[in-house]
C-alpha cells in the first residue's frame, strides 16, 4: 500500500502530495511552490524521490518543479497536451506570485493508461481533460489524485485557456464515476472526498441535473 502526505503550498494553497512506499521511495505530485517545505519533509522522512508528476500545467501546480529537480536530479512528467500551458507567458508571470519558479522542460510525457511501477503497486495514469487539455488523474490502491478535475462538492474551472466544460463533465462521468464508491479522491485544492459522496452530493455532476 502507498502512503501519502498532503502539503498545502503557495498563495492558492495547492495540495502537493508526496506519495511513498515501504521502500521509502517517493513520487512528488503537483509541487506548486514553497519547494523548501516539500524538501524538508522529504529529508525528515528520509525518502528517496523518483520523479515529479504534474497533473496539469498551471503555475500553482508546477512552481517547485525547478527547485526539487535541482535538489534530487529527478525527471518531470506531464501530459504532452499541457506543454503549451506549462511554457506559457501567463505561467512565467504567475510563478513568482505562487512562491515558485519557472518550470524546466518536462523529461517525459504521460498518456492515458500508462502504468508507473512503484514498489509493489502501480500508479495508473488517467487522461481527464477539461480543466486543461492535458489534465491527468493518478489512481493507486483505491486512491485517486485528481488535480483540479473534481473537488469536494465542486469541479475544476473551465474558463481558463484550454478549458472545456463538456470535456470536464465527460471526464468525470466516464473516468471517475465508474470507479468504486469507496475510492478516495485527493484533489488539487481543499479536503478529500470519495467517489460515492460526489456521485450523490456534487451538484455539478449529479445525473439528475442533466
């Protein structure tokens, strides 16, 4: 089984997750800023980071990419459809406001269905566009790291460049609501929830509303 630590970083309180296993290997998901805090936690727990995964390319999810890549010489992974957003002028302007730095180029592109071996388990990459074209979710051991696709009682915004309401709702319905109700959702902002709770209570995706 995986373990995880949520570290809320930056002015938008982005949830960075440090996923670890019993071998003390670690994967850093969405280091949005305040790289020193993330670094200190990793060092305190004596973890060995293997990679950085960005669920999408917005600045508040990538602001500590540079800091942590330089500390650990680890690759940055993201879906190719978000490369334009990662390298956008808007991001370069926003990174300092997020207590972060401009991200280096990614080392590898992720795609739907990719499996990342992680000790005794695998992390499955699910392409869930809508918030951005290359948004991904990560599923492992009954836990879904959803980025800004879905939140407790809400969903990601689609009014930014590349956003699509139609794609976002389709991603949630076809990729998320098909998971078991007990699946834990760990979003990019705010508290955790479950697939079952969102299926019943989320007003944006309730089937009766459409």
